[in-house]
């Protein structure tokens, strides 16, 4: 139980310190640097538990691998680098985009925006 709690906090720490959404594999890689015996199945189990407790949120875009980020409650816009395939969480400074006009009978409840381009490391 104690080991379990430690691994959970370690995984949360990895996600917090990353400052960008990470794939489960990246999270596992970073966690293993500090806790070499942590398994990939354990990593997935902790990610699921952390997401259920709203400590982390899943970041899912079409054509992108699923990632996780810290649920810090900030407004963020995601930026995908087409060169290194990293996903960044940027402070959202965009104006609210009005939802698209849709045919009668459809009710828009939300929309998602993902920016893509080249990150500073790849410029
Ligand atoms: Zn890049």
C-alpha cells in the first residue's frame, strides 16, 4: 500500500514537472529513471486512478497518441509540433471563438481547438 502510494505520487510529480502533456510511455520512462522497478502496467493503473480523482486529465486529439497532463484548472490551448511530435500546453490567450453555425436541430455543447506548427526547439 505504501509503495503503491509512493508510485502514484511519483507519477503525478512526473506529470506536474513535465509542463506539457506526456504519453503513458513518456511518463513510464521518466518515472523509471527515479523508480527503476515501476512497470508499464502499474503506470497505466496509476494514470487511470489519478484521472478518476481529477488530478490529471487525458488529452486526446484525432491523429495524436493519448496523453495526460496535470489538472491545474488553467485555461490552456494545445500546440502540436509537426517536427518533433511533442504536444505543448500553452496559456490560452486566444479570444473565444464563436461556435460554428450548425443546421437546425443540432445543439453545440463545446468545441476543441488544437494549434499545430513548429515549436521553438525545432524552429
Ligand atoms: Zn518541435
